[in-house]
C-alpha cells in the first residue's frame, strides 16, 4: 500500500531538522554553493528564511515533506525565484531521510510541487536545474515532464571538478497537455 505524502509550510521548529539534512554531505552534494559548503544550525537556517521573507515575501515557498498517518518528515521541497508578475518560479526537492530514498518518492514530491505551482499559485512557467552527476534528479525531472532547455557548461565546482548544470523548463500549457495525455492513458 502506498503511503500518502503531505506538504506543509516550513515552521521555525523545522529548522533543526533542515540543519541536520543540510549538514549531510550526501544530501546536499549537488545543491547551491551556500548550502553544500556551509555548516548549518537551526538558528542559521531560520535566519536565512526570515531574512529572505523580509527582502521579498513572495520569493520562495518552502515545504516540509512528510509521509504516512503519523506524517513523518522525510524531506524538503518548494519553489524559489518566484516572480508573481511574470508568474514563474524554480522547483526543488530533497529527500533528507536516507531510508526513503530510492522508493519513487522524489517523483511524488515533484508532482505535488508542480500541482501547487500551477493550480494554487497559478504560475505559468517553472524551471529546474540539475547537476549532470545527479542522475536520480535528472530521472525525476524528465519523468514528470520537464524539457531540457539548455546546459550551463562547467557551472559548478563539485568534488574537485567543474560539472555541467542542466537547465529544464515547463510551461502551464506543457503541464496541461501532459495531464490531458495521462488522463487518456497515454
């Protein structure tokens, strides 16, 4: 039986859990320089969230991903670089609890964020960026219908070498077309 997935907005009491996940080098191996190269504390995580809200309250929507009847927190996902006037944003997701990796949950999380972005926020365009070495995220991003839009060559310096970053996008029309095809079993 498939356990139900839940998204809820990040609260101050989640900061310690986020710090734990962000301090795990395996979890953040392909994230932004700030995330992968910093030592995180609950205080620093919450300060970053509060500071960003002060700067631009619409810039990001941050969620804790939980699963099952007890709503056990397993990851973090959301949208950032949100521009409400242009109706666009960038999707991200991470499974922080190792025992939940490799179970197809990344796809479910990404689908939930797509649904939120297009149906609740009424965005028109989403992007995603994935390091060429992050094979699981590439698989999820392509499986849910994002299209490759380009490559930022040698964009990140990870593990002593420069790594390309793949840029993906999806429009509301793409999302609606995808859903229409799925509803017809295609």
